[in-house]
C-alpha cells in the first residue's frame, strides 16, 4: 500500500515537472502566437502577406543589431554602442558617396571598417584597460554621436547640400547601394520580400550556426559562463571577448548600411531607437524555449516579437507614446516568468 502511494506521489511530481518544462520552453512562443491571433481578430489585414513582410522589414535592422549584441552577451559582456555605430555607418556611407563622390563598394567597405575598428577599440579598452563593458561602450556611444556630426556641422547629408566650406555636395547615392535597402524579391507575389529581410535571415542563420556548432562559438559560451575556468583551461579569453565586440561592431555597421540605403540620405535624426529595440530583442531571446542564455534563435524571435507587438499596436491606433511602456512591460513579464520558473526548477 505504501509503495503504491509513493508511486502515485512520484508520478504526480513528474507530471508537475513536465508541465513546468512545457511552460518554460513554450510559454513565450505561446505568447507570440496569442498576440498574432489577438491582433488578427482586433484589426483588419494583420495576417496578410504584405503586413507580415512589413513587420519583418520594420525589424530587419533592429534584428541585425540585436544579433550583434547577442555575440557580446554570449561572452558575458554588453555593447551599448551599437546604435551609434549604425548611425555613424549611415552617415559615413552618405558622406563617401555624396561628398567624396565614391561608388557603393567603397562606401560599404568604409562602413564595415568603421564597425570592425570601433568593435576592436571597445574590446581592447574592456579587456586590457579593464574598463567595465557598460562604461566603455557608453563612452564610445557618446563619442560616436558627437563625431558623426562634426564633418557637416550637425546637418544631414543629401545631394545638393551646402558643405561647411561653402561648396555644394554634387555626389549622389548609387542605385546599386539603394537596392540594398529598397529592392524587393518575388515570392509568390511580385516584389514581396525586401532585401533587408533576406540579409537579416542570412545573418541570423550564420551567427546561429557559428555560436552553436563551431568550436569558436562554443568557446565564447564557455568564456561567458565561467571566464576564470576557461582561462585555466588555456583558452585565450581576451581574444574571444575582443572578437565578440568586433562581431557586434560589424553587425551594427551592416544595419547602418541598410538604414542609409533605405533612407537615401544621411539623416542625423534617424536611428534614435535602434539601441533600445535591439537590446529588447536580445533580452527577450533569453525567454525563448527556456534558454535562459543569449542565443541567436531567441534573438531573432525576440525581434519578430517586438515587430508584431508594435505593428499590432499601431494598427489598433494605440498612441505612440504608450508603445514603449507596453513593450517594456511585456519584456519584464516575459523575463520574470522564464527565470522564476527556472529558479523553481533548480530548487
């Protein structure tokens, strides 16, 4: 009799654990599906192919930046300079083509070089100068915000603008460059999928495979989980951390290239929310499939979640000034839900 009662108790405990596991792994995805269903019922046209593509396009640049942030989170760091790297790359691309009258290839290479160089400097300051990552990247953020405004004295860059020396900028954005942000591919419907969405999907797959299935990526996770143990094991910890910031800088510069190609000018006021939205997407990724760690798949889902939420709120005519509040509330609830369940599981 006692053995049967013990067996029933054990089965009940296992059943409860199973329910908790399901909640941890699929709770956030269920929330995402629930949002899609809710907005589909509350608004017209939310589930159309055009609306879906618009959501992906709206988060493509944010998602790319978030994937870069993920690389730094993996090694236990954090990059606050991604937004300013993206806007600096946007302004650099415009300056190279409009003021210096160079071609698209030169502009792209300059932007990528800026991202890699800033990431390298961030990594060196953090690893060798022992400046905390938040402080180092915050300082770099302000430095870049000021630096990108100096060449034009704080003005946006466009063809025909008057330069500080009194001359006129005669260059223009090449069509090849603009295609990076404006071209659309056919998929069942003509001109459906924007090039920026394709770039996001490709980069998400690349960084996911790199982090999950390469030795370098696994060592980055090892550095992030226990830096001292990785160092005792002979891993070049500083090199891995520096490379993480270089990856973040390059991804941010790619986002800046796409932003410049979409706008067709160097808009000094663009990109103000890139940092916050990218960080939100990367942190939401912790809750996807109960990972409780930075991961590329979760970050991509997080970016999609942000896009669905903001697009749904916009289509419901929710005032813009409340959208950040709703986004932050959902982020906090999702993370509390995931980590609270993981804490109960650990106990």
